[in-house]
């Protein structure tokens, strides 16, 4: 996965920074892979990073991602809907024995 293009917009009213990012990937990456990659590339804390939209085009390597980075978790929990926050939590697989 490679970062191709990025646009950044500050939103002081919502206390967040909004990104629209274009990625080059072999296949559409999972939300978890994308969040980890973007947190590392953009130097953002993963706890306050919300992957709002991840969109791949059929037959193309291009993937568009809409990402919000909040000042802290308190603002994120106030503004974002619960299902979006749940969707962005890291999924931990539990092995059954």
C-alpha cells in the first residue's frame, strides 16, 4: 500500500482535521490495515483516528479514504455516531480452545 495523494482540511468547529486520501493498493485493504498505515504515515494517534469511508473502484488499484483525526477521544465520542466508533475499533480475535 502506498500513499498517492492527500488533501487536508482543518475543521476547528468540530475540533478535527479532515483528510481525503488516495492510496495505491493491490486490493482494497481492510479497515484495520488502512488505519494502521495512515496513523503511521500521517503521524496521528490511532485512538483518535476515524476511518469514515473506504472506497475501491473495480478494476483499479486506486482506493479513496475519508479520514477524520480528532484532538482527543472526548470530542470524537461526542461528535461521531456510536456505530462509526465501533467500526473503527481494532478487532481482537479470540481463539476458542
